[in-house]
C-alpha cells in the first residue's frame, strides 16, 4: 500500500472480548480506497463485533484500529463525521415522515438547514423515494425502509459506508434495487465494508472477501479466486450415493464431501467431471451445477446448524 493511497481501514491484531468470550481473535486486515470488502461467516463468527469497532460503537479490547489514518480510540469523533452506517436493525423514527427522518439525522452532523433540505431530496431521488417523502415510515415496504436507511447513512456525504447485513429479509426485487444503488455509490468512489449472509450478494458487490469463523480469518481473497482455489469450477451432487460411487470418486481423486444422504463432488476445468460421473452414476437424484461461493463457505465452516 503506497503512502499516496493509505488504507481506509487498517486493523492490526484486533481483539474483542465479552467477559470470557473472545468474539474477535487477533484479526488483521485492510480496506483499500474505493474497495468493497465483505466479511462473511456463520452466526457468532465475529463480523458484527468487528464492524461495530470500526465505527466506534464498541471499544476494542486490544490491538490497533485505524480509520482514515486516525486511531479509533482517540480520533473517533473525526472518524464518525466521515462514515455512514447501516445497522441490521431498523432504527428509523416511525413518528416522522420519510423526509423528516433525513432532516433530523442531519442535525447530528451540524449540516446547515438549506444544505440538508437539498441533500435529503437528492438522496430520496437517488433511492427512488422522492414520491414518498411526506409518508410516514410505517407506510413503507421493507425494501423502501432499507433504501431509506441507506439514504440516511449518506446524508453526511461519507467516504466510508459500513453495512451490516443490509438486505436481510428483503424480497429479490428489493435486494436487486439496493444492490444497484450500492454499485453506483462504489463507482463514485465510496469505500464499503459489508457483512452479509447472502453469497450471491457477496459475489456481486465485493472486490475482496474475508471469511471468518470463531473470530479468526479463515481465508481472504477475490470471490472468483476463492471459489476456484477451494472448490474448483463445477459440482455434482448425488443423493443417497452407494458405496460404488464413493469408491469411484476416491479412486479418481475428486475432492468431495460426504454427508448422511448426499455426496458433493468438486471438479476443475478439463477433468470432465460432469461426463465422468454423469455417465455412470447420475440419475434423477443427481444435480450438476457451477461451483459457487456458498460451496466455499460450507466447506470451510461446516454444514451443521449453530445456536
């Protein structure tokens, strides 16, 4: 990283504990200017604890965290003035209109009244909410509420946007609308730190990913590179596989995961996995598909449900 382009976030040996629980365990990473960096991991992996430290909501236990080159412990006031945050929960004021939610929030940044009005209307237009500016928040759909939360996070013209599962609970249309707005923001130079449970969202939006579990980094890299290096290019899933299938797969050296009633076989370009397995073992219970980020996630963090 050159001196001319220092990282937006630099975390060094970051630790966060809650009593005897170590939620973040010796975490080091950087967010580069103009980049969208995704934090992935199962529930309890430490994602939300990490980003809450990044915007100064939760104090760090040990290590060092710099945002815009400022120490989060001493420069958090200046840092907060330059970031926008979308938390998981909807914290909009139900007693105010759509426009008023933006205008009231702008007061925290001492934005002049005239500038606030202009900026709020521009953001509502950007989020396709200008026709709902006088509606109460309670009259909005879930997707509209999330777009309004994002608009509110942009009221101070931030250089860094921190998003904690921004599209959870939204239908596909609403998710795609929000993705398009986020892509436009990134094109305009805003850096984004994102957590999500949607692997398609991470693949589409993120330049780089960090997969976490138990507070530690498991892997880090670009989405396509992680898929290719960890699971290959294509996948065959066979339900209720017989012993013959398992022996054949192992004899050919195919990477695979065996579950109680399913075998998942991973292949790379040129190994003819679909033909080799399909010709001998694929019936109605066989699925052939491209490898995805979800395969990487499940291979490295497991398929068991967690509390």
